[in-house]
């Protein structure tokens, strides 16, 4: 529970910082530089204080990062481009937990208790209530269909990535090797960075062929740099490390349900940093989600 809540907190702060960096240099560059900086920080820790690339679970961790961070996050971004951030985040967050729980049950045989299922459902209902748009949004049918498809793919990628992490932990435990959270995050980031580099250069090549201007003033990069560092530090270094820590001890469905509260934690941060006041319905959804966390904590 505690590492999962920490994950949600760090992911929330990372999201606020990401919004600042993407406004300055765009989402493609901001995401790529975030991946590179996060990878370097985790690699430094892994080879100085951690366990490097040890363990038979290495390939599983790399596959988890490639699918969960590399492909899952990219699909989510494509959904946001088509149906907007609120609908995309709601779709991804509300699908990821049940998909992850189902995949882990079928593959690894992990079952949740009735109270754990109830608490997870309450959390997801609260998140959905808070994130549902206040006004009716007119989206062309073709964009809506594509957005839903990419959102579902993003949820499946993130859920499958989490379950593969659980598999990596099982493989390591079979040889009595305990990989700490930050080392596991580094091993996961290897796969994520490989996929991220391929996607970045593929998009850059596509834009160049369309004669798009990709250059930005150096002053813009200097303004974006602190936000990229904070984004990577909170999300990829601390957030994913706590995420790996949580998945070592807690079922995927529970971890993903708690992490689904991330958009709710963003609301007070956005209020203090950007003066973005949450609506009454959003605050009610937050209270419902907190009730779900309490059910898991005290009844699960």
C-alpha cells in the first residue's frame, strides 16, 4: 500500500512538471529527454549502489519497460491527441487495473479477495467521476474510435508491463535474488529507452520528410531543462522505483488501482502551482477514491 501511494504521489508531481516542459519544447522532445535523463540517473545508481544488470529477471524487466513505458505511454499520447487528456486518462486509468488483475490471474494465478476487488472498483469509480468532462465534448466519430482504440492499447500496455514486472520478480526469487526497486527500475528503463529512441527518431524522420521545422531557440531548452529534470526525477527515478517496490509485494490489480488515483493527487498540485481550481464533482470523486483505498487497507 505505502509504496503504491508513493508511486501515485511521484507520478502526480511528474505529470505537473511534464505539462510545463511539453508546453515549451513539445511532447515528443520532452518525453525523449525525460527518458534519457531518467535512464542515466538510474544507471548511475544501479552500478554504484545497486545491483546493475544482475539476475535472470533482467530480460523480463526490459520487456516490461518496452511494453509498459515504451509502447503503453506512446499509445496513451496518441489517444490524448485524438480525444483529449481527460477522456484519455480516464479511459487508461479505469481499464489498466482490471486488465492487469485479469492478466495476472490467468498467467500467474494471483487472486484478489472480495474486499480488495471492492476497494479497487470504488477507487476506479471515484477516478472516473472526477475525470469525466464537465461539458459535452464534440469529437468526430473517426477520432473517437481511434482515441478509444489507442487508449485501450495504452491501458493494455501498461497493465501487461506491470504483470511482466511481477513475473520478473518471481524469476529472481526462484534463485533467491532480491533486486531492489531502483535497480529494477533501471533494468526496466533499458527496454523503455530502446523503444523510446526508435519512436523518437521514426517520428523525427517522418516530420523532416514533411519539411516540418524541428529547431527551437536555445533559450527555450534552458527554460524547459529544470522541468525535464524534475519530471524525470519524480516519475522515472522515484516513481518507477516505488512502482517496482510495490509490485514486489502487492498484486498488480491493487497497485494499479491505487496508482489510478494519480490524476486526483494532481488536482491540489495544479491548484497551488497553476491556480487550476478543481470542481465539486472532482473533489467528490477524490473522496470516493480515498474510501476505496481505505477499504483495501483495513478490510482487504
